[in-house]
C-alpha cells in the first residue's frame, strides 16, 4: 500500500487561505462530524489523539506527543501527524505533518468567521499575541483583507517588535486599550486565563476573534465583551461546556444559551446583520476541522502531482 507523507514546507507551498476557507465551508454542508478525544499520560509527557469522522469526507486521527523535556535537548516539545483515511473503504490515504494541519486549521477557522462577520471595509486589524499563531493570523487575514493595516500587541514588547520586523508596515502597540479602540478587527491568540479584552473598550462595528482559550478556566475577553456582542462559535459541541470563554459567562448567568447565535452548521444565521453591531467569534478548534483541513491539503497535494 502506498500513501503520501506530506511534510510541512512541501505541503504549505501548495496552500492558500481563501481556498481553505472555501473547503471548510463545504465541509460544514456535509453531515455533522462524530468526534472524540483521548489522552494518555506518563508524567510529565502526554499523548493526545483527536479523531473525527464525516460521512462523505473520511476519517482523521490527529496524534500529538507533548514531551516538555525535549527543548532542553534541542528537540521540539510537540510532535505528531494526522492520519487521513478514505471514507469509502477506510484505507490510509496520507500522513500529514501535525504542525501544518494545526497552523492552517487554527487560522483558517478564524478567517472563515471573519469573512462572514467582519465588515468588508475593515482596515485596521489588531493581533493580540506575537507567537506562532499570531504570525499565522497575520498571513491569513492579509489574504482576505489585503488593504488592511496591521498592529501587534504583546505582553513582552520585544516579542511584538520581533514579529513586526517580519512584516513591513506592521506597527507595535504599547497600550492595549488604545489599540483595541482603534481596531476594526481584533484577533487574539494568547494563553491568558484572565480576560485581557474589556467590553468597555469595544465600539460599534467591530469584529472580535478569540483563539487562545481552550480550557474551562481560560478566557481572553471579559463578561461585558461577551454580553455586548453577538456571539458565534465554530461548533457548539466543542465550545459550550468546554471552553471558559463561553462556559464561565453561561455558568454565571451573564448570558443565556440563546445569546450564542450560531455555529458553522447554521450558515444562514452565521452572518453580520448590521454595520453597527459588535460580532464576536470563539475559535474552539476541534477534530472535525483537522479532518477538513487535512482533506484540503491532500487534495492540493494530489492536484500538484
């Protein structure tokens, strides 16, 4: 049996952000995914498996090993791959680099939401967090908003300066409140457990994109921000009850369940209604998005052969 092993650089050279958002949109017209996560532990190491099956698209298992001691030996902490299987016969079709799938899935998820929720005339985009995901967001948003001016804010200014140096014209913000108030789109990818973004800073017409929080105790925006905005998620199944960004305000009674307007499986509702409303999107990830992204990568790989 022969199947491709798709490494990061060779795979990425074939991809484009708008094409990925189209693939994600099509993936959500298919039957709803079955998903499951499993964890194995050997302190301090972890094996994470995220599996998804979408009728008509196939199956994927995304495996990641997390070995915190690796960086001291000059090795990456996180390693892994996505095993992609045929929908028709279950045969292994490809092994795709873990980091390639994760990068494009994460930023592509947010970009699809922005193309539906952000104002098309958005010109000022603020990236909160100057890490690897922040750089992916700059690339992704730049594809859909080519006329936009980008600013980056980071707790450690030196890291923001290093990121800005990689993108000509990108500015560095010193004060987060001032930067948020000036932005048309705010996209945040931090590891914060306490809210960084305040609802009092938001203004009509903005789009807020929240990526960083992935645990029940993590969040990037405060209760006021959630309450003021029309809130959307990529999947109700992977966010409600799982991620602090929506779980905490729901548990506190700050919002009710119907405050969450739609997920991607409800495209008719997943839209901005007025130019003045504030929209907020919670990017939860999920194995179904890994599957859609891996299938897009394999399709592009095959088309290039």
